[in-house]
C-alpha cells in the first residue's frame, strides 16, 4: 500500500457532507453531457400543426399560427439565410408573409 | 423574480398563438426538464418523449395558467407525473440491489489506488440510488439535480413540506446504510456518512 493511501485512505472524513457529495455526483454523472436532440422541438411543432392546437387567440388572425407552423419548415428551406422571419410581426396581415411564401413556391416550381 | 417575469411574458405571447414564444420557453427549460426526466427514468428516449409531451401539455393548457405564479413548478410536476407514468407502464424499477452488490464483489479487485476506489464508490452510490423507490428517488433528483428547495419540491409534488423532508431523509438514510453495509466492497476502507 502506498504511503499516500496510508495517509489519506479516501475516508474523506473532513468533507462537510460526503453523502450529499456522493449523491450529487452520482446524479450528475447520469446526465452529464446529455441533452435532448433538436428533433424534439421539431416533433412538438409538427404535433401542434397536425392537431390544429395552434388555432388559439380571439382575433381574426387566430389561424395565422397554424399556417405559420405548418409552413415554417418550408420557409426555412426556401429562404435559407434570409431574415424573412424577423420582418414579420404577429399583428401584420397574413398576406404580408404569405406573399413571399407563394413567391417561393412559384420559384421552386 | 426576473425568470418568472420572462416566463409570464412568454406565456402571454403563446396565448396569442405565438409559436416562437413557445420556442423561446422551450429553450429556457428544455435542458433541465430533460435531465430531471432522464435522472428519474434513466432512459434518454423516454426523457425526450417526456420533454415533448410536457411542452405539448403546456401549449394545450396555456389559457388556464395563472401568470402571477411561477411556471417552473408546473413544468416539473408534469415532468414527474409523465416520468411516473412511464416507469409504471414499463415496469422498470427497483433494480435488485443484492444482485448489483454481488456483481461488484465478484468484479476484479482493482489496485488500491484512490481513483479506482472512488470509481467503485460512485458505482455503489449509483446502484444504491437506482434501488430506491420512485417516490424517494424523485425527491433526491429534484433536490440534488434540480437544486430545488424543500418548499419548491413540496409545491411541485403537491405534498406537504414535512413529507418531502421525510422522504429526503429516508432516501439519504437508506443510501447511507447501504453504503456502510457494503463498504467492505472497497477493501474495508472506513467511510463515515453524516
């Protein structure tokens, strides 16, 4: 046995609360470096779009989010690199963002 | 509290149908919710499903939220409930502790180096944690990993604070007794747990 282990036999008795440290460490070890994949958020959006759950709100533009969520992935592809989304506001008329969408479809065809 | 205020603002936007606000809220809470679910279920796929379902439930019931109250306890209550459903459905709980200890004892007697001993100790702790029942593990996960206070955990689990304290105490006590009982696995090194 090394002299080191003679002097410090891993008792850690000087630690404030060894058990707390061990529990904390063990739980951290189980989740360290793990994060949800980006697909989780994609699935959430798809489910909302599929169920129509996004048709909330009480004004005439309540249907906008549903269309928007459904078209979001397409817009992301068609206008990759542009700031189309930044130009939109939730109060702007749907036509203001449907126009570039329609234009993009024409372009794609 | 600033975090609470920000959540409240996002909830208001989601009520208007703003999916981008839901995305921001998701980014704010996804990591911790996922880790809590993962620590309870010990299954990455299940943890992702629970995270997904949790946010779908949030979106579906956003109109009923009281914006004056913090969102986080609601999110973690859903996380715990969904985790419980998953564990119950799969019947995956209570790994036999004795078997785990036998595997440890039968394993190669490594060198007495400190690092090895610490690894062994961590393994024993993880096994002991996994042997705890759901209700005790959940409290430990929320307390140590979620870093919630006893009062917050009581709110999340909808239990009296005294019950949470009791479960935390019981969970620690069981871990301590198991660790002390099996300390010979580590070559007879004396450990003392407060």
